[in-house]
C-alpha cells in the first residue's frame, strides 16, 4: 500500500512553496481553513444546516497542508520537532511508549 | 535515519486519543495553538517583542498534533485524503508531478 | 442620527442569548467568522478569486456579534473592561488622550 | 454613568490606527487574541490549568479592539452594518423586536 512520511510530504511541498516571505500569506490561508473546520464541526453538531459543501476530512487536510507549507518554507523539520516534543510530553505525563519507542516496535 | 509516515503517526495518536466526542475539545486546543503560531509570526515580524517563550516550529507542530488527533478520532485516513486532494489540485492547476507521481519516483 | 452604545447592544443581545453554557458553541461560531474575515482579506489582497460572497464589513460585524454574545452570557461589562484596558495601555505607551478623556471632550 | 457608542469608539480608534495597509498586521493580532479567548475558555472548562494569566473578559475585549480597528481603517461604519445585518436576521428568523425597534423603545 502506498504510504508516505512527513519528510516526503515536506520534500514535495518544497517543489511548490519555497519562499520564506510567504509565511504570512500561507498563515492567512491556514486561518481561513481553520474557520472551515469550525464550520464542518458546527454542521456535524447541528449548529449549522449541512449543505454538503464542506467536510471535516477535507478541511483538516487543508489545515495540515498549510501548516506543512509554512514549516517547509521556514526550514522546519517537522518529524524531528514532533519526536522531540512527544518525548518531553511523554516524560511529563509519564506515558509509555513514546512515539520513538512506538515506531521502533511498529511493523506498519 | 528514523522517519515516519502519517499513517504511523495516526496509529500512535490513536493510543492517546480515541473518543469521537472529544472533537470539540481538541479543536478548542487547536485554535489556541493557531493563536500561538500567529504570536510567533508576529514576533518574527517585529510586531511583538520576542520573549523567547514560543517558537514557530513548536507551535506549528502543536497545530499538526491537534489536527491529526481530530482526524484520528473521526476515523479520517489523512494520507488518503491528502493524496486525493492533491490529485484534484494538480489537475486543476496543471501541475506535474503530483504527490502520487512524486512518491513513485522518490528514493527518500 | 440613530447611534447606540455597547451597553445597549449587550442589553439587546441578552434578549437573544442568555445561557452561559453556550459559551463554547458561540465561540465555535466566532472561529468560523474569523475564518471568513481571513477569506475576505485574502480576496481583497488577491490571494483568492473574489466571488462576491463575503465582505470584510459583514464578516467583521459577525465576529463582533459573537464576541459581544459570549461577553453578555458571561456577565462581562464590555464598556467597563474596554475603558480599563485602554487606561492601562495609554499609560504604558504614554498616549494621550485616553478613551476616558477622549469621551469627556467628545461632542459625538 | 459613562457610556459610549460604537461610533465614538471608532472615532477614538481612528486617532490610533489610520492606515488601511495595516489590515493584515491587525488581523494577525486578532488571531492571536482569538487563541487567547480559546485558552481562557479551556481554562474555565478545566481543559487547561488556570494560571490566572488570562481572563475571558480581557481576551474578548482584545478581540473586539482589533475587529474595531480593522473596521475603522477600512472605513467601515460598524453601527450601520450591525443594524442592517440584524434587520435581515430578525426578518429571517421572525424575531421581534429587532435592534432598531429595541433601541427606539429603550431608555438606557
């Protein structure tokens, strides 16, 4: 089955977005998409009539798209920072396995 | 080098978050983190005095953390949706290779 | 000319929203509207094709609507807090007149 | 008792912010404050340890501050648009009195 790492996603993203000065513009798009996630949740919760025009899955993917794009143009290695932050959180909340250990034992 | 797929990250996330009814709470955390991304960008752009307490890398990782968590508890397969949306966007904007083709030719 | 105070707007809002437990739901709507402000700004800046479906004025009014609603159901006196915060900020940044002084000299 | 209209608040705001090109920067600040409202609600709901550093009242006032500032530099008459939108909504949802009628009968 086709699967891909966050590192690969960032490499691909770099072919599309590569200028650090677009940080602001990409963040403005991210905020727009966060609003659409809110809208999708509001529809799911019955706070808004569902017109079938937005879905939680689509809008979350858009949020991740722009977050990854902003990270990429700012030379942020997301896998590294996710692992590091997870290590701190796992220690703080005394959770085991942490992501590093989980991956070491994973056959995915 | 250790690397991981979004699928693996979702599997790991499932060990921590698994109840669909936490969608709202996790989204409230996501909004908090989006505000901190704004704060980090504002500091980088000189709109706010930098006190070293937040970094763009950390805050983006937090946004991705909560977006992945919300997707996971709602049984959303992020890799699948990212590939599908990329295929549509690449066709629309006449861009090549798309993510699928990029991964097929990648040696990462 | 018809004009109205924030206090009057809060009194009117109280006839529509009055349960503190709606804080979360109203905030979810606020986030949706903040996304639409982002969309309106993105259109104005040419980051998105303008389809005439949203306007900055409408979306800002919606943000204020929900912010006032959340304040109202939580018994927050917005005029009082706006005056108090302005006094602190004016002192900090050495600005004069502050809002209180401005209103005292205003004939609006 | 001192009270003030939104029109007066916009006049005062105009003495501080007056360049339309600051729309983006002010919106970035607004997003930061929306995140802090989320944080305050998360604390109130027990999703986050309360350190007493942010309050719902303060953060909502900040959101309104930046929304009013963006409206002001874009020459948006908030009272007019609030009245117009309320008229449409009241008709749509068959609610009475609307804001206009409420103010006409108000002795505040």
